[in-house]
């Protein structure tokens, strides 16, 4: 048994010696990899505020007139007038437009 233990120790020593022989020489300069830069996420812009209005359109989808949202009856009257006068198709459709930013007294816009 002692012979088997001695033989196992010799095999381990030989295995360690061979692994040391495989090691690359340190004369080669190892290249360092650059770490990727961490990017800050962009701040998302708030969507613009929209204003709903009523638009009067002809059959070619051209806007003929526009009315505020609370004036739908006036828009319907305009359509009836145009249909009677021009004998063409007109209709009312909601139009959403970006609102104007309110200005302060010093000239800067409100955020």
C-alpha cells in the first residue's frame, strides 16, 4: 500500500511539473479589454398637449372651416349651408391640434 501511495504522489508531482511547463511566458503583453461605458437613459419628453376642435371637410379631405369643440352646432350648420349651396359632400370631423404653450409676463414659456 505504501508503494501505491508513493507512486500516486510521484504522478501528482509529474502532473504539476507538466502544467508549469505549459504556462505562457510573461514577455507577451496582455491586452486589457475596455469596459463598456454606462450610458444614462434619455429623459422622455412629455407628449404635447392637444386641443380638440371640429373641422368641416369636403369630399377631397380638404379642411374648409374649423370650430372650437363647444361649437359643434355651428359646424353642423356650416356643413348644411355648404351642401345646399355647392351640391357637394361635406362633413364634420374632430381635429386634434397641439396647444400653444402659455407665455409668462417675462416672455418665457411655462414648463
